[in-house]
C-alpha cells in the first residue's frame, strides 16, 4: 500500500498537511469526503516510507500513554465526545509525537474505526491498553476502562522504576570494577612485569598467569573491547529466540535474590490485569485466556497457558490454578474464597496489592544483598591482584632483609 503525504482544505477553509497509508487514492478521497475536506496536493511514496518515518518519530513513553488515557477518560466522564477530546489534546500538547498520535486517532475515528482499532493501528499503545479500550467499547464503560488501563500502567511503571533504582548502585559498582580491572591490566601489570623481567627472578604461577593475561589484553585489546560491547547485544538478540528465552526466564524464576523480584512482579501484573478484565464483565474463561500472551516471563506463560483448558473441562478456577503448580497456597485459598462468596474481583485485587508490596520488599532486599556481594567480589579481585603481582616484591624484600641479617 502506498504512503501518501497530502495537503487538504478543511471544513474551516484552512490548509492542513497530513499523511497515511491507503489502498489507493480513492480511499483517501472517501476519507476526506466524510470529514468535509477536499484534497489539494499529494505525494505518493512507497509503503516502507511509513515504517521509516514511524521509526524516526519514535514511540510514546509509558508516562505519555498514561496521560493520554487519563485525558480521554476525563473528557468522556464529562460528557464530551472523543473527537473534541482528541482535537483539544492535539492543539494543547507541546509534544510533537503526542500531537501526531492524537491527530491520527481523530482522523481514524472519522473514517469509522473504533478507538481500540485506531490505537492498535498507531502501534503506539501497549496491548493491555488496546484490550481495555475494546472491552470498554463492548461494555459501554469506555471511560472507566481507560482509567483502569491508566492505573494499571502506573502500577507497572512503579514496579519498573523501583527495580531500576535498585540496579543503579550495582551497575555503577560493576562498571567501576571493570574499569579498574582494565586500568590494572593495561597500565599497572605491564610496568611491574618489566621490572620483574629486568631483575630476572623466577615468578610464581599466579604472577605468570596475570602477566600473560595482561599481554593478551595489550595485544588483542580491540577484540576485548569488541567482546564487551557485543556481549550484551548478542544476549539481547538471543533473548528474541523463543527457546533461549524460555531457558533464561526459567533460570531467573528460581535464581536467588533476583527470583523473588521476577516472580512477585509477574504475579502482581497477572492478578491486577485479571481483576480489571474480569471486573469489566468478561467471562472468567475468556479473561484468563486473554492474559496468557501478556505474561512477560515465558516460563510463567507456559504454566498458565492451560488454565483456560482446565476451565473448559469443568474444573473450578481454584482447581485450574492448583494444576499449574506455580501459584502459592495463599493465592489458591483467596481465589477459592472469591469463587465461593462471589467476590472474585475483590480477592484478585487484594492479591495484586499483596504482590505489589512484595515487589517493593524484594527490591529493597535485592539492593541490600547485591551490595555485600559486589564488595566481596571487589575484595577477592584486589586480593588476587596483590598476591599475584606484589608477592614477588615481598619475597625479594624478605630475602634482602634475611641476607642483611645474615651478613651482620
């Protein structure tokens, strides 16, 4: 499909420049006619031009998506239509990408698309937002669904921010350790090696190993630096492979210190989203089915994938959750209470809140646990360096003192 950049005369008589992908020029004429506008000029580009422009334009930050959803919910609650809300947002926002997204949504709505479909086509909104908007359109409760989506994203950002803050100190400490190691290998060790060579003394195995490592670093430093750069890139590319990601996610799920953060965050997302979808009136079988693909951890996703099957076989939600062998006894008990009392949504929200608190506690524990581990790592590295490179000097001084003492 060609990508068309065009100017048109609006119903107010102004000239506006816009763009979009259309099957053919006739579709553009029909769209303009629906809006009471007339085509002025147009330039037809290959279809890939849209992807290039989309990449250059970037993506909305989660904070901007939250702002947009809250904005639309507030307008709808006030009795105003989406066209008015999006037009005001387009005029009032200082962010160019936000203005473009609002304008794109407004134009899509004028062509007869639903808000959820318009959101999906922009590729600017997370799947959860698109799903919640679709549920709101079906249930006639769009304002509440948009508000719930905004609250849900806010909670996700809270968890992510807490996790990132916890990793700042370890990342900084590790960077300092790596930089220090590079400095020693590139500067300190070669100078000490030259001194030992001049003195012609026999060196212990640890010292010879350190000097050999320094020589390798000095001669192959380009490959060392390239390896340090490509390692995270290669890991990121490997993570896109399904089998590799399943293995990594399974490892992280049970890994000490990090595992509790991963588990608690994933279950907080799951129970919060399940409460939102179920509270919107979606049948529980469909609700748990919708959530399978939203699980970020592939191990967790594989475990919950069969819950819809178990429910269709006639098992209760409690029994279906038990068969996954991944949820805690407390989770099962609270779900059972929710089923029996008809307060499932309330119980799910309680579970989401509980796991959110656990995430905060896990993040604090992660910070406190990593600090001593890094200090220990730095200490071991320093001791190894001192023993390997300073040991011969200590031996020489000891021999010199012994000889001086014997000479007296």
